[in-house]
């Protein structure tokens, strides 16, 4: 159960801020981050720049994982319309920002999503919102790709769904192998997109630049 509420406060600079967070979780998380700061060798957790860091990080973590409080199926159904259209619908270059569940470091990039309607379409923005709802969780890219595909397939029952995600992972860039320019690509297809010709059309469309 999500007990988060909106908080309205005035900043030191004089502008109003609206923040959405769970007070109880915020206290627990900020205390935990305070303890983590105290364990960093050579750092002073009480210096000016770090005094408010635990609560800032706690608020940021709640924001970055807000997808757990969002229902992707409800998002699609909120703008689901009957329509006799059976050609490919592609929404590409959807920005994604997620958190790797293995190292709690970000990965980010773009998602490309397509479906072929079978009596129902959904609002184009809802596709992007579904991507956001699943990405704003602790994730691995492989599972994220499949969750988006399955949600659209199970809700709209289209003739097929295609999802491709291209992302950079900070766990590879900042630590470990430290390969700054590596990009991970994952894909998942259902229905009509399992046919080579349909899948190839989708791949060409997401590569094209129509500007």
C-alpha cells in the first residue's frame, strides 16, 4: 500500500517545491544512508555538504523507484479505444532511466516499442508511460524488456508486440570492466513480430530518421 503524500515547501531560494514521498520510509531510508556515509573511510558525515545528503538520497530513491506504485495495465486501459487499424504502430526513442538491481547504479538509454492492433489501440503517450512505470524500479534490462512486451500483449491483445532497448550501464562504465562506450541491446517479440519480414520492417523503422 502506497502511503506517499504530496509535500509543499518553500525553498531557501524562495520558490515553492512539491515533493511526493512516504514519510515513514523516508525516515528509515535516511537513517540507513546516514550510517553508510559514516562508514566511508576518510569522510566526515557531519560536514556541511553532507548534513542533508541522507534525506536527499532517500527522497531521490523513492522518486527513482516510483514505478512500484504505478499500474501499467491501468495506464494502457485508461486510453484504450476500438479501432479497425491493423498496421504497425511504432513509438521509438523513448528515454529510459532505471536502476540496476545488482549494484544499485543507473542504466539509461532508449526503448523502441511497436504493436500491431487487433481491434484496440491505446494512446501513444501510454506506451511511454508503461515503459516508465517498469523502468522506475530495481531492474535488469532483460526483464524490463520482457515486462513491457508482456504488459502490452496481455492488455491490448494485439497481433504482435516488439520491444528493443538500448542502454548504457553505470556498473560497466564506472566500476568493474570500465568500458565507457559499451551499449547493451535487448529485444523481445511476440505474435506477428516473430516472422522475419515483420521484425525486419520494425528494425528498419527504428533505425530510420524521418526528420
